[in-house]
């Protein structure tokens, strides 16, 4: 058989898309579309969604921090666990945020191996200025769904994530 020939009969099973494959492809398309739009919006502030997510984690979680005044801020490990995408190197992400002046990073006074991150005033202002435009964009992205459909979608996604 000629290697360059395209006459070999192909399996019909491969061409038929299973429902799980369709779900996967559509979830990928939705994710790509949404992330592209969100990253475009966040580029106005010179950041990515991942960077915003880290800032948002700090914004929300810092208030629930250790009662010890010397240990304000969150350890990198905690931030990494709360991000909604897996990040291979949280330290580098946080270093970039610190370089931009959005967070500070300091060694823990009790355990010197732990580095704690805190939002700067600029970081706080950034999160607060981004929340509303981001919520408006997210609302637009799902405007074709009714509130009931959105609740069903959230429920189904949560169920699929637990599998």
C-alpha cells in the first residue's frame, strides 16, 4: 500500500462523536472564549486572569489571617491552593506581582521557610476597580441563559468536577 495514499477505509466509530467528547470540546471552546475576553479586559490594567485571581485570593483571604500581627498575609502554599487554575510555580507568580508593586512578600517571623504575601494599597485599589467591570463581562458572557439555566449549569459543573 502506498504510504501517501488516502484510500484506506476509515473506522466509522472514530468519526462519530460521543456525548462526552462533545461536552469536553464545548467546555474547552467556552473556556477559551471566556478566558480570551476576560484577559482582554484585564489587559487594561496590565494583568492576566491568573494574576487577578491571586490578587483576589489575597483580598478575600487576608482578613481571615492569623491573629498574630507579625504573620499578616498568606503563605504561598495557601494562595496556590485557592487559585482556580493549577499553577506550577506560585512563587514566580507572586514575585511578578511584587515586582509590579501590587503585593509585598516577607518571611514569616516564626517559620523563616514560609514567605507571606500581602496586598499593597495599589493592589487593593486594583482589585476594587476591576470587580465591577469583570462582573459585567461575566454577566454578558452568560446573558443567553436564564437564571434557572445558570443554576442548573453550575450544579452540573460542580457534579462533573467531583467525578
